[in-house]
C-alpha cells in the first residue's frame, strides 16, 4: 500500500534472537510492525544465502484464496530444506489473516516468507537458532495494466529454468536468479515476460507463471516434471477446463508448439490468467486473446469470487 501511507503497510515478523543480543531483537511472539520498523538481521541466511522459501497468495473479497493449498506447498518446501517455522499452523493462519485485516486489504496479495533466520557467516543452516517469518499484505500488479485486456507479448529466454534434478522448481525457494535473468532478457527486449525452457529445450514456464496453449480446441500444458512449479492457479485452470468439457493434455512442448498454437496463456497467483498474443515476433492466433483463454479467464474470476470460496 504505497499511498503515501506507509504507516499502514503493516507486516508480521516473528523472530527470536535471544542469545544473539547484539543483533536485532524482536521478541518471541508475532508482532504487527510498521514497514519502517520491520527489519531483518544482516546475518539472516535468507539474505546471505537465499536460504528460505516463500508463497505468494491472493486475497479476493477479503478472503485469503486457497490458503490450505499454499500452506501445504510451503510446508513441503520447508520440509525439504529442513526448516522449522517458528509458529504453529493455526497461529500462522491467524497472523496471515490479521495482517490482511490490519492493512485493510480486500483484494490484494500476501507475501509469506520464511528464512533460515540469523546465524553467523558460513553456510551451516543449523547455526541459525530460529527461522524468520515475514508476512506482507499489499497490492500487486505484475504486468502493465493494458496487457490484461489486450494480451501480452513475450520472448523466449536464453536463461534456462532450474534443472529439475538440482533445486527443482517444486521447491519454492528464495533463489529466483535465473528467473530474474530471464526477466531482464524480456525487459531488454521491450516485453514484460519471458518464456523459460528446460535443460533439454522443452518449454518449462514463464518467470512467475505456468504456461498453457490451445491447439485445435485441445489445451496443452507442460508436465511439472519438465521443470515448472506446480502452480495452484495451474491446477485450478486444469480443473475448470475439465468442468467446461475441455480436454487438457500434459505433454512436453517445444518452441515450435508455442509458435504455431491457436491460443497461448499464462497463469499464476499474481498474474491470474493472461493471454499471450506474440512470442519472439510470431503472432499467436489472430493477435488477440483467444476464445478458450477468455472463457477460462471468466470461469476463473467467477470461481475466485464465488461466495463459497
Ligand atoms: C516460477 C513460478 N511458476 C509458476 C508460478 C505460479 O504458481 P501459482 O499459481 O501457485 O502462483 C509461480 C508463482 O509464484 C512461480 O513463481
């Protein structure tokens, strides 16, 4: 909330640095802090080594959307990197809701970050006594406003997505540097987003979104094993497509497929559903978001705003 009203941008931060009194001390309980007072130690391993994980979550009509699915993915990530969240799940949920309320977010976005916490120099994660938890509730608009209606142009990035057998994209870690490099390639080319391929040249995902194409009325998306995050929006779009009696096939896609498809769209918590109208100078379909894209986008918004959600 950058309305010249920074004081309202409240953040929960939980961290215990009890026997490191020369560092910042926040106490042992969750605190709602003004942005200016929410500080992280320079010895936090999230900052020093990217040692941490995160989730991006939407708020629609004042309700936290798909919180269970996001928490499940968060806990899977923390399990893999052996990181304990310094708050039990029910308190975490309460803190998330409280942060949303305190910031008066009706439609917005939550960034939930868990880092290894403050330690000493050196990689050893177990030197860090307690993890740091940050909850930010704010607004987000990842792409220029007009492209949501008219569709977006993208390029193919030369930077590849993480090798699925290294730190696979399933682990939603704080390390986004290859995605950032791809984003730089996009911005240098004058477009807002880049498509990333995997180590074998198959389509993986965009820098913060999953990919779908439509060809002859059938929807295709790369399997997550190819090297993409198992997006919560992706899963929702697959389910909505099935409800609409549209066939969805998970299959490896090539750059050729993206060049010749009839429709192309991206999905993500922040981006929601966004049509792609050009890739690497090739027009997609007739250069406008296609009918299936539009239909699914409509169904998506109906779903997220339905009273039972
Ligand atoms: C790399 C990447 N791919 C895909 C997505 C979309 O996932 P979701 O729909 O769960 O937001 C994200 C979202 O953060 C992402 O960072």
